[in-house]
């Protein structure tokens, strides 16, 4: 009977063995089919080979035949040979494909052994203390009760201690997304690269403890890498490395690593292996923006645990590199904005000084010019006592005084426009009368330059509401431009007319014309076209900007029709008084 019971139990164990082998192969096959990683699939493949050649052959050729027929299909020696496949295939998976990191397993086993031994010692002391605290006749009940209670407490403590050891000593557990979000929220507070680099090294070293770490920054002007901050990387602290532009254009700056220091599935570049090994660098992570603009590198040595960098480590560091790159890009933009602001403030200060100087000098020039003009007019009033030559000289003095006054007025008015303090005195004026006065004032210049002036004044209700002096200045500037830019065909036609609700004046010349690309630019202060510079045509570049401002303040319209080498027509239109009302 004892033998029958033994055989029954033995057969049950055989069935258990069969089920275990089948389930092992099933779960391994399922994992193999689901796994996407190349290295992990190789590991599972060799495990499956071992299970199929060893345990499955043992079940099919030995266990099942004995269970049903009482006799194996092959000799025991053959079964032993087949079972040798297990250590062989497992060894290939471990050694070739690094299924287990032996150094890490040994190190962790030693640490676990020490910590668990300390816990067991505490556990034993706790039981002894608990038992001796109760004075009852049956100490076995108390001991059993104490063991149960402390075992319930010991198990969760053991689990927490193991997690603590993994985290603090081996760093095998961290929440990828949580750590990345925390890091990103912190680096937003940094506005200076030196402090950012120190924080970067500190946080990475806390998250993935390494023996040495450094942050190098790329100087885009020189193309050199400089170490900004480092920990235990003294051998490269004062080194610099020049990166050739063509190297950057090939976008080689991926994550680079020594081959056996990173899990095989991690997406890395294996360039510069000799350089990395010589400087004891295991991993190099680029710091770049989302647009692939390179800012520097994170350089890491060995992990303190001796383990390889995992795929998760590499992915985390890559994301950190991109986020730090975006932060550096932001810092650069902020620094650029600060520089531009300081430059703008300096330019504004210089502009104010210039405006003050121009205003002072212009007023100082106007005072003697006014005196000269008054005395010239007084002398011309005694026309009978003057010779023709003297009269001509006085007319020249008066004309040149007017021309210089116009130039000074342009400078003064532009200075006021620039400051936003230009005022206009509006009143009812006749448009044709203003244009006629302008032509009369320009007669001297037209005569001196040898121009033939043609005019036509339409008869219409030309009453407008505006600043007569400003309108005069605008028309004078347009006619002055026509004079300067008409080199060969010296004819100007001035026409006034009524159009819609506007009183308009056309100033047409047969000069060099304006290129279409320059028409919008001519209203910019100090603009000088290429043609004007090449033909050495004088001018300040202030007249037309002033004309535009006057037209806009009067709610008028200015249009230009021009053909290069065939002349230009400037049209100035001012709203009639009836339209203003």
C-alpha cells in the first residue's frame, strides 16, 4: 500500500511537471511574439530553445511514455544529453545577449543579503522581547502569536526596504514621466546657463548616479565645445573640441555610447569608440532644440552600480537633452532681447541728443538767415538806386536764403514729427492760391536751374481746411524733388483740378523716374535710391517723409505714377471744405 501511495504521488508530480513545462513554453512563446525589442527577442528565443530541447523532450520522450506504457522511448543517457541544452542555451542568453547583468545581480544579492540579515536580526529580537513580556504558562502560544503578528509586519517592511535599496543603491526604479515633468518644471526658472548647467549635473547624478558627469556647451561662433560644469571629469575640464561645420551638417549628434555600456536595444550611435574609451566616457547625450539646433552635450561615465545604461535611461536623457536645449534657446533669446533693448535705449538716447543738436543748430541758423533775407528785401525795395548787377546779386541772396530756409525747415519739421510734437494750424484757405504762391517762391530756383515751368489752374470751389504753411511746404518739397531728378529734360508741369471731394495738384517731370521697388521706400526717412546715389543727386531724404506726414494729417491722398527714364507724376489731394464739414 505504501508503494501504491508513493507511485500515485509520483504520477501526480509527473503530471505537475508536464503542465509546468507546457505552461513555461506557452508563456515564453507568448512573450516572444509580443516582444518588439530585437535583443529581448533573442533572449527569449534561446530560452525557448532550451525549454524545447531539454524539458519538452524529457516530457515527450521519457515522462509520458513511462506514465502510459511504463517504458521510455530513448535511453536515459540520451535524455541527460538533451537536458544539457538548458544550461547551454541559458548561458548564451545570459552571456551573449546580457539577459542578466552578472555584476549587478551579485552586487544586489550582497546588499540584499546584508539588509535582510539586519531585518532578520531585528525580527528575532522583536519576537524574543514580545515573548518575554508576557508571563503565561504556555509560552508556545505567545511565541506563535508573536511570530504571526511580526511576520505580517515584516513582509511589507521587507518589500519597502528592497524598493529603497533598488532606488538608492542601484537606481533601477524611477517614474520616467514624473521625473521628466519635475525636471521640466524646475528648469523653467533658470535664466542663466551657468546655474542651469550646475542644476543639470546635480539632478541627473541624483536620478542616475554615475561616477563622473559633465556638461559641455557649443560655441556657435568658433564651433568649439567647452566644459561648463563637471563632476569628477577633471581630465577634460580644461579641454576644448572643435566640431567641423560639415560634421554638424551630417547630423551625427545622436546619443553616442560605448557598445557594451548600454543595453543593446537602446538607439545609440557607436562613433568615436576609441575617443570615448580613452577619456572613460560611456554615454554622450546631445542637448539640442526641437529644430535640431545643437547647443552642447551631457557626458557621462560609469554608473556607480556598475550596471549598463538602460533603454529607459537613454530615453530619459534624450528628452532631458531636448528640454534643456529649449531652455538654452529661450535663455539665448532673452539675452538677445536684453542686448537689443540696451542697444535701442542707447540709440534712443543718441537720437534725442541728435534731435536736440539739430533743433539748436537749426534755430541758430534761422536767425541770421532771417536777418539776411530782411536786409536783401529792404535793398530790393530801393530798386531805382540799384544797378542791374546789384539787383541780380540781391535776388540770388534772397533766393538762396529761401532755399536754405526750406532745408532748415525740413530738418526742424522732421525732428518734430519724429518726437510726435508737430502741430498744424488749420483754417480755411484757397488751394489754388497756395499753389500759385509756391510757384512764385520757387521762381528763383527754377530760373537758376534753367527749367521751363508750365501751369494750369482749373476754376473750381477750391476752399479747403488746412495749414497753409504745411501745404506750401509739401508742394515745395515735391517741386524741389522734380527739379533735382530732372537732369536732361528740364520741364515741369503743375496742374490743379477738382476730383471727387478733393482739391488736387499734379507735379509732373521728365526726369529719371522711380523703380517700382523703390516707390514704397521713398517715404522712409533718409532713403536714397541707387539711381540717386549713382548719379550723385543731392538731397537729405527728408522731404517726402514730411510730405506724407502732412498729407496724412490733412486726411488727404498722395499717389505716384512713374516710369524709369520717362519721369514721374506726384499727385497731392486735400479734402475740400464741404467734405470736411
